[in-house]
C-alpha cells in the first residue's frame, strides 16, 4: 500500500496535463500512487494519461465513457485509492518538488490526520503571489484541536474570507476522513463540492498540522477571474451546510460552537445569494421573485433579525434589508454590487 494516493480529476486539460503529471511523478518522495481520472475529456487527455501509465507503474488510469462531472470523478478516484492519505491536484495546476516529502515528514513526525498548507496563485502573465489561510501554523491535537474546530468554519478578522478555505488541494487528509462523504454528494452539485468533502473531514478528525508551505501552484487562466452568477447559487450553497450539519449530528458532536460558526457561512451565502439572484436574471420580475425565494428561506431558517457584526460591511447591509424584507433596498444593493465588483 502506498503512503499517498494522488488523485487528479481530468477534463479539457490537454494543454496543462503534462506539466501537472510531470510535477507529481518528479517528486523526491516516491511512495505514492497516481490516479488519473479521465472524465471523458474530448481532447487528447486520455492518450496522455495512458502514455504515463505505460511508463510508470505507479500510475493508474480511470476512464469514463461519458462525462459525469467532478463529483463522480473524485468519488471514483477515492474508491480506487489504496494510500492511507489522499492528495488532490487539479489537472491544470502543478506542485513543486519536495511537497510530498515535507508533508510526509509532518504526518510521520507529528502523527496527524490532516496537513494544511498554503498555496500560490499564478496568472497567465507569470505573476505569482502566496495565499495562506488565517489559522496559525502549528500542530493541534486533542482538546486544543477541538477548541479550534469552530475557527475553521468562521470568517477571518478582515471578514473577507473563511479562516480555512474549503479547497481540497491545499489539504492532505486521511482517506477514512474523506470517505465520510463518499457517494453522498449529489452529482448535480456544481458549487462547493470541495467544501462538502473537507468540512465533514475536519469535524471527524482529531488532529491537524498547519505548515508554512506554498508549494502547490494554482494556475489562473483567462476567464477564471471573471465574476459569474448562478441562478441556483443559494440552493446549491445551502446544501453544503445542511450536509455539514447532518454529519455533525450523525457523529454526535457538540452543536453549539459549530452552529455559531456555520451561522457566519449561512449569512455569507444568503447575502451573495441575493446578488446572484439579481445577476443571473434578466428582468426585474424574475430578479425580485428569485430574491424573495432566498429571503423566504433566510427567514425560515431563523437567520433573520440576528446580529451580523461578523459580516463584511456590504453583507451587513444586505442582511439587514433581508431581515426587514425591504426588497427595494435589496435590489439596489445587488445592482450596486454587480456594477462595482
């Protein structure tokens, strides 16, 4: 059994795939298997995967006869994995040499369930910058880890993002933690699929190491920086937190601190749900109807009228308008957001 299983879901990544796979197979630490999941990519990805499979016996290729989406691709990669720890790499990204060795040494030395790293972003013009979560570096175990669990879900002091991003690729986790969500994620979930895997794993884990490492390179391509709005954003996003809460209950964990942390996420989702409801519809009537649906659910969940001091100032305005069902103000704020951002 390999120490790591590295899983790469692949779709329309022909231009970047050689660099991605090469960066993995070129690691100084070699005790891993590489699982390439070709999601019926219409370009030359399958041929590239098969070439590496012939050249290196650590490579396994899974090929779908029809496109099934990233949820299924990751599920099938996880099912095929034999490693004790799972490493995720997107097909258009790459990792620096030494990444797996450093993470291995932390896991063995500190005996932890999860290793959390930073990453760096790279634009098409070559400019790069480092990104790190807000959780301080260190090893958290036992009571110390239980105490910081709610902080994983909360927003940072600047109120601009979560203390720990939901992204899979900066995290290496025990396989058994990721198996909690295996086969339970709806195939049509196209927003927040990473969070449905990472957040339950954080709840179930008993230890965590946060290390100062930016050896994962997240490559930004043309079009990725463009803001997109989804008509079903709120419905999609709320499913994430329903699932996290269900897992929390199944595992008989304490609800109080987690509920308060998830409340911050609900508020973020609700505020952006109003913006997305505006941005994804073309007529005033359709926009107002979509906003009412978000607002109704916001009230039904008991989120209206609470304190929103944790929220970014713009979100506080929207949340206040939602609490009072002031649809005209919601409409104006959403219009301003879409125009300015």
